[in-house]
C-alpha cells in the first residue's frame, strides 16, 4: 500500500498546498495511506484535525514523513535539504526544469523520480491534470484585481447627478488562459477591454468575451503543438511594439501575459511606450519573475516609471490560495489516480506513456525527459564566453 505524503511549503510566503481534506478522502478510497505535516493547511485556514478526520496521519518531523513516503506531493520544489531524506522516492511538483539545472542534478544524484507539473502535455486526456492552466486562470483574475487596487479611478461607466464617469480602458497582451480570464474579469467589472495575441486563431475567443481584438498583421506566427505562442522574429517584435503603442498610451490598465515556455519572455512594452501613458496608469507584468515583458518591471515588487505603476509581484494564484490549492490538489489527484494500480495499491511509473514521457524529468539517476536532456547536452557543448 503506497504512502502519499504532503509537506508544508518551505517558502515563507507560499500559502498554497497540494492536498486538501477532500483529496485525502479520495486517496484513501484508492487504498493509499496519507501522511501530512502538521500545519499543512495553515495558509488556507484548514486545521490538522480536519486532515485527521478525513483519514490522514499528521506528523511533525519532515525527515520522518519523507522516510515513510512513496509519493511526495508539493507545490514548489522540495527543498534541497529534504532531498537526502527522499532518496528513491517519487516527487510531484512544479520543478521549472529548464532553469533548475543544479536541482535536476541533485534529483539524479539521489535517485528521485520527479514529475514536473509544468511538463504535463496539453491534450484532451490531460486537461484535468493541467496545473499550469488552472493556476494561470486564477492569475488572470488576480492581476485585474491588483491593477484595480492601484488605479486612482473605477472601471465601469457611472452616470450620476454629478456627471458621467467614462469606463476605464484595459489592454491585455496575450490571450492564453490567463489573458482570457483577465479579459472576462475586466469586462464583468465594466471596463472597455481590448486584447492582442500573436495567434490570430484566438481572436474569436477574445470577441466572444465582449472585448475588441487589436489586429496587427505580423505575417506567419502560429502556435506550437502544445498551443503556446511561437517566438517572434526581431522584425515582428518591432512591428508589434509600434502597432500597439497607441493602444497602450490610451489605456488606464495594461496587462501583459506573454510567457514563452522554457524561454525568456519577450519585451513587449519599452520605456518609450511607458512615457506615452497617462500618469497614474497601471501595468501588470505577469512575466516579471522570469525576465519580464515590461521595461522597468522588478520581480516581486511594484515600481513607478514615468508616473506609471508597474506591478511585477508574481505568484499570482497564491493571492487566492484556497481556490488555487483546491484546483492544484485536484490536478495532482487526477495525475496520481491516472497511474494508480488498484490491485497492488501503488503508483506506477510507465515512461512509455505519453504523459510520463513528457512529465517525468528524472528517474533512477538519469534525466529521462528528452527535451531537457537535449537542452542540457546543447549547453554543455557550447563554448564558455570570456568576459572582456
């Protein structure tokens, strides 16, 4: 009988968790033993008693919990100091494998089988496991609320005896999961919303939410097999920046959501575009923590450039941690249950399966994910540049 465990998140500001009492009951019905660290649900006001009542064992010592584990559930990467206690275990979390090379090596050294939730394929079969989408949807909502909190005006039109207040103008760049939710949220609150995406195929979705779609002819752009936007050429980027500059200048709120999977995000708003905006306007840079879409944005902070507030606080779904935990914990359960062996009551590793072929990064001391393995091989063969 497999033991499924979940520890408190190590990051001090991380309120989300990967397991709720409702999920404990579901795992128990599968035939698993569930162990959680005391205080797991503190960030979302769920007590240890609620976990016990759902069927979990609550312990206080992380090393003891990890020693008993078969499968370890987490939001963020398991801290390096915990890895030594998790040798030969299976860990499932967000891993950021494109940028966490030393950590991936540590997973290999300790023989961990690691699942990266970022690498779950975008397919019909995997929709219920797609944590990137579930968290991005919440991020879209949160980014609008963050912008509203900083804007010195309201979003909806208001007609009063004292005069008429025009609706705020909101411009959203990127109409993926986060962008579409931001559009829907801003529209519900009464804003006049315009959106742009390099994938013209999403124009219909934008318009179905009541927003305008900014048409910019960039030539061939397209999207990846996973549905992500393709990187633009420098010429296409320059054309996009020029064409959207007027819309940015007229907007009260601009939200950028362009993140290229495994690559540095594109710079969408330069300093010149910011200078054209009205003082008191707000920009929310969803990609600030991974490099930024906006000149002057600072990861984890809010800055003021030319009188414009630029919000780059990041970890957006953590602001609505209860719903984020519900969705993420369900994503994890759906992944575990997909490979659960009812007879042996174990979680099965099957690297020939399309999901695991993509999502498993390390197994038995090796990097098994082809994309990550090839990326590492390329980086190892590239010459080291000397400082001049």
